[in-house]
C-alpha cells in the first residue's frame, strides 16, 4: 500500500520537474537559423576587426533570410533581442562564459545590445560599446522571440563553428590621454617649483655669507 508520504514525494518530484521544464525548455539546437545578421565597426582605429570600448560603435543589421520570405517561419515573431556573444577562443577556462544548449543556462551571450520590433525587412541599430565590456573576441547573435520572450529563431554574424568573421574588443588601457597630460603638467610644475626653491635658497645663503663677512 502506498503511504501518504510516498504520494507527497511523488507529487513534489512531479512539480519540480514541471518547474524545471518551464525554466529551461528552449534548446539552441532546436532553433532554426532564420535571420541574416551583419555587424560592422565604426571606429577611428585603422585595424580591421578591432574595436575599443567607450568610443567605438557596432552597427548591427538584421533581416529575415531572403530564402525564407514565404516560409511562414516568422509568423509568431514579435521582437528581436540583439546580443554580444563570446567566441570559443574567449571561453576557454572561463566557466562563467560557458555555452549550454539550454538557453536558460547558456552564458555565451551575456551582454545585451538592444531589442527591436520584428519586421521581415529587418532593421539596424548603432550601439556604442560600453566600458563594462571585457576585452575578448566576440560575435553578434540576434534572437527572434514571441510575445512571451521565448526564442523561436536566430541569426548570427559568424558560422556554426563560431570561428569566422569575429570581432576583437579591446578594454580601456591602464593609462588615458588626460592622465598623460595631467602628468606632464605636474612634472613641469614640479621642476619649476624645484628651480624656484633652489634659487631662493641660493639667495638666502649668499645673504647669510655677506652678513657674516661684514661682522
């Protein structure tokens, strides 16, 4: 005979399973690559594929893949979420950036660039790379989501192996131009102060010597 305790345990396990399914649910491997995505760097820097935080911009364009125009796959698309994602080379030995097929647990795309309403013809966003972005190698991914924010499709700037068309983002360096200017001004001021001090001391010494000689 089944006891009340066993029935309660079974119900609890069933409820836990339902909660886990609701929290996870969407697997990246089940998504169809329906969006065409491009990202270009706006920068004064001449190095191709390299951007600097705080000053440079990423211009991201997305649209429904032209070959899927009449497929109806985008019937439930409502919005798109644009993400900055770590390339595998910048995930090595970094568990906090680990890729997981369950999008609820995935750490690949931790930085949000923005969200836009979905239209088949697509849209463009110009994003200034914020200073909190770590220096690493990245790509851009766009998720198409339904009214509840559930991912239904995606597109990205790189290939399936995430090895081509990557973007290197450089962090803020240890020194800033304004710091260098301030250091230079301080150095000039210090040298000037030292020269003035030595001049005053020399005059005082000379006066003291003359005073002793006059006695």
